[in-house]
C-alpha cells in the first residue's frame, strides 16, 4: 500500500516532466510581432516587410500587425537568405 508521501512524490515528478516538455514546445512555437522579429533578425522594419512581401519570410497578418513563428525566423537564418539582401 502506498503512503500519502509516496503519492505526492510520484505526482511531483510527473508534473516536473510535463513542465519541461511544455517549455520545450513553447520555445519552438514562440510567435514574434513585427518589432520583435526585426530585433531578432537585426533588420529594419521596411526590410522585414519586403521579405514578407516577396515570400522569403512566411508570416500572418493579424489585426494591424504581422506575426511570425520563431521556427520560420530560424529557417530563414539557417537558409542563409539573410546575407543575400
């Protein structure tokens, strides 16, 4: 028979592993607004908007601003497209 302390310890470890996996997922799915993306890429806002317009960066227009996923910015940087501007 499990004691109350064993039950709490088991749940605590289950919660901790769930939190670390959620942190990893949230890091992959972080969404940047226009100014955050510009800061991340170290480019100006007009350059960022041109990259979206030409399709080199995939982004979504939400309200008045643009939203782009961290994974998309990483893809852009790893593809070496940032140096071809």
